[in-house]
């Protein structure tokens, strides 16, 4: 009987701990998106010459705007904030 109760509760306990880890990761990425520093973007280019672009900015949108001249013809995808 005790074993059956433990087996029934185990998935609930595991999923709640997994959600805690995921929510912490998500909030960290959100904070990085709006933080100042060096941001990394993957440039998907129409000419097939995809590349990684790193740009300083006060936030990811600011860094993306500053990276626009070097990424003409490319679609930028934010990868994260990186160590300078």
C-alpha cells in the first residue's frame, strides 16, 4: 500500500522540481535579454553565408539595431548574452 502511494506521488514530485529548474532558466534568459553587455546573434542570411554576430548594447534589441549594418540581408536570431 505504501509503495503504491509513493509510486503515484513520484511523478508529481519530479515534474514540480523540473518546473522549478525550467522557470529559473527562463527568468535568467529574460533578464539577460534586457541586460547591458555583449549579445550574440545567429545571422540567417539569404545568400547562404550564415554567421555568428556579437554586438555590445544596453539590451538585446539595442545590440540588434547596432548590428543591422553588418547583417544586411540577414535575419538575426538572439542566442544570448555572452561574457565580454
